[in-house]
C-alpha cells in the first residue's frame, strides 16, 4: 500500500489487517450499524493494479484472457479471467484502457498480483510489452449505496447519463469506473486521493473492505482468491453472464475446454447467491454438503462477506442438479442450510 495513503487512512481511524483496511474502528459492528441503504466509502487497496503497455500489448493480452479486448475502449471496461491450459481460472479481473491505445490496466486481488504478473511475463518473449505494478501509483476509492451516483456526479461534475455499468469516465483529477448504478470506483493519483476522500466522507460512511466485498456478492461478481484458484472454469462462476468470456475471439489458454463446454457439453455447476446463518466466518473454498448425497460435497464457496441482515452472504458454485433440493448445508450435514437469493442477471441455460 502507498505509505502516504496508509498514514492518511490511519488518521481517519482505519484499522488494518494483512495490509488492507478491515474496518474504521467498528469491526463486525459496522455491518449492524450500516444499513443497506447507507452510502459507504471504502479503500480498495486490497485490489492490485497491473499496467500493460507497448506496441504489442493488445495482441498479447487478447491471446491470454477469456474476454475480448476489442470491447475495451477508453470509455468501457470489461470483466475477464486468466486460465490454465485446462480452462481452470487462475484469476478473475476487470480491465480498462489506460492513457494510450496500447495501454491497459488490470485490477485483481493484490494477493495474486505477483504470481499472475510473473506467469504472464514468461509468455512475452520478444513481444513489445511491458508489465508494471501500479498498485501504489494509483489509489482506488470505492463509493456505494443509494446516494453514490449523486455523490460522484456532483463531486466530478459529470453527466449522470454517462454513468452506465462498466463505463469509464476520465476527469482532470481521477478516472471513475462505474461498477453498477449505485457503485463506483475512483482511481486517482496519491496527491489527489486525500482531498477526494474527505469530500466524499462528508456524505458517506467509511467502511472496511468486507463491505465492498458484500456489494460484489450482491452484484454476482466472482473474485477468485488463492483458495479457489484452479477450481472453476469461467462458466461455472457465471463469467459468461457478465461479459467476461468471448466465444468470438481467437485462442487463449484453456480456450478449447471453455469452448467445448459451451457448445458440446452440459455445464453441471453454476454460481448462485446464498445466505448462510452462521456466527462463524464463511470463507472462500469452504465445502457445501447436500443431504441427498450424504457426506459428498456438492459445491464450494467462491466469496463471502458478513450480511447487514445477519449471517453471511456468499457466492457459491453448486451442482445444478442439487439446487432445487433446498437441503444444502455449509461444511457439514450439521451446518446451517443455504438460503438462495436472486442474482441481478440471468444465468445462461
């Protein structure tokens, strides 16, 4: 994390754990105090940034990722993933275009950044591509909630009609990445970040990274972490439903498996949004057990965060054949039953 930015956040009463903000002197109480209609302000330093540049950047990345970079423009971002040759996801991300045509910025969990950068660098060979860690060079601030659109619109003097999902708006002091109608990322240099944070804080409540994670879960956006790497192919976590997989582009690692599943196979697992009434933390990689299958696992937690309404909300990949049973438990047959919730998009057949 940028040292100057960390000191600023500490002065705002931020509490850090493993290098990122867990809460603002509130702990789990934040989720009880902050209602679902509250506008929140979050530091997103738990997410890292990789900058790709050079004459061959487009062609190189187009041959590595599941998304179609032809749809990434100065005004539009895309979800995507990076897979093994067997089609298993190593990282999920969001990517947008940088200051020039041959420059791209990729956001993924900072805990995966070094390994993913190293793996991609192995395949550059003689291509004119540079890879750079920009995590400390740009500060990411998240704003979410019922008044988030108004806050961003007024602060940056931008037209509300331009704030469509995955839109990127560039201003003098920051770039705004619209994640949803009520959720935005502000990407800005360190010397601008403190002023922007302070202005937003007068209209929003600072909250830890887990609250932003909860918004990601609500939106049905999977975030692959170390415990879930190589567990899923892209369709299992609904990346095809959010534009993170293209079936009209050329080859990339795992493309044969991904395409075969799309056109020839029947997908047996999909990602669902659930609530688990547990006082113990629900974590990525936790197994899900179906009562009809005795002790056999029928799914896995992808992401989880405390729910403002109690327990944990989560994204879970589950065998489609077992979803309608209403008898799926967390970790063991003695664990709490999953309660299914709706997703904001339609899962492809």
